[in-house]
C-alpha cells in the first residue's frame, strides 16, 4: 500500500474511532463510513483498524451491514461467476 493511501486510511480511522467507541457496532461504523464516502477495501481496512479485528471479521462487518447491500450483491455475483468459471477450465 502506498504512503498516500496509508495516510488516508489512518485519517479516516481517526475520524471513525469515536463512532466505534460509542456504539461498538459494525452497522453504525459502516453507516458512518458510507456517509463520509469510504467504500470497498478502504472501508474494510478502516474497520479492521478501528475495531481491532482480523480481515475476515472486518469483511463480515462490511458485507453484512444493511447500508452495504449493493456491495454484498456485487460480491455474491462475483463469487458465483468465479465458481461457474471453474467448471469451464
């Protein structure tokens, strides 16, 4: 990860820590992140830092938050496509 992205993740994580401290809730955190236009991998990385969890747990918080239904649908469609392509090889 380049220095600019690391700095951006750190800045967003600093802004998100009070949300996590108040709620300790992945949904509230994702609502906040989406509201400040933090999406995708960046949102997962911020979640990981703020919640102090592993990558799998951060991804789960991201993908199961109600505000992230579009991202979950995209993820599921991508995984289904990859699974189907395995039979084509």
